[in-house]
């Protein structure tokens, strides 16, 4: 059984920033989306992958998927929920 691919409406790369700016950039990108749209976030392991998913859930959004890349970075897929 194959997994359905998630098609993001927008993508951001935050591998060049550190916490807490990782969440700030993610929040700004989510603010620009319509409710129900999907944001793909390319981020580093460690603090970013621990904190960003938790923070977006705390803001009321849905983490659809977290996937680790071969280079140790991650892809985070977030559905924007109503403000």
C-alpha cells in the first residue's frame, strides 16, 4: 500500500536559522496561508525538529507528516487551521 503524497501550497527552508527564529519564520509563513492550506518546512534536526512541531500544534495547527531526509534534515508538513 503506497502512502499518499502531500502536496504543499507553500515551502520554506529554515535550515539557515536557529531557535527561536525557526518557529517565528514558520509562523509568519503560516500566517500568509489560507485556512486548510499546507506548508512544507525544511528544517534541521535537534532543537528545530523538537520545538517547531510542538509550537505549531500549540498554535492550533495540524502536523500532517514529519519525514527525515538522508542528510539528517527533516520535512515537516503542516495544515493551517482557523486562527
